[in-house]
C-alpha cells in the first residue's frame, strides 16, 4: 500500500512523492491543527506558490487555525473556494480528500 496523507501521520516527515499542497496539509495535521513549528513549515510551503489555487486554499486553512478569519477569507477568495466544514479538522479532511484526488492522476 502506498503511503498517503491519511496513513503517514506518524512519520517524521511527509512522503517525498506527496504533492506540496498535501505536504502542507500533512504538517498541519502533524501539528494537531495548532500554531507551532509544523504550522510554520506548512506556511512556508504555501507561501512558495502563492497564486496557485491549491496552495492558496491550504493557506486559508492556516489562517483559520490562527483565528485570523479576515486573512483566511482572503485566501479562500484567492483559491476560488469557500469554507465547507464547521471546524478546522473537518475542513482539513475535506481538503485532504479533494487534493488527494487531484494529485493521484
């Protein structure tokens, strides 16, 4: 079985063949959806490709985590998306599923 964002949470780093937006999501989950070094790594990843919808979408989630909803909403608009879940964890799951489908092909 190939490792994915759902089966590799206990690893020390994301799988090398995982797409960058998924790697950012991986770091978010690794950090238990809190601000800290994992959040910083995820933020560094998404900032490298600002303007690319998948990266901007994950960027929105990062700012939701820090409760900066104005900034989160900005990044959702940049990504052409809206919040679709009532919590950060549920939104993470929605994003992970959607981005996994996009990057598997």
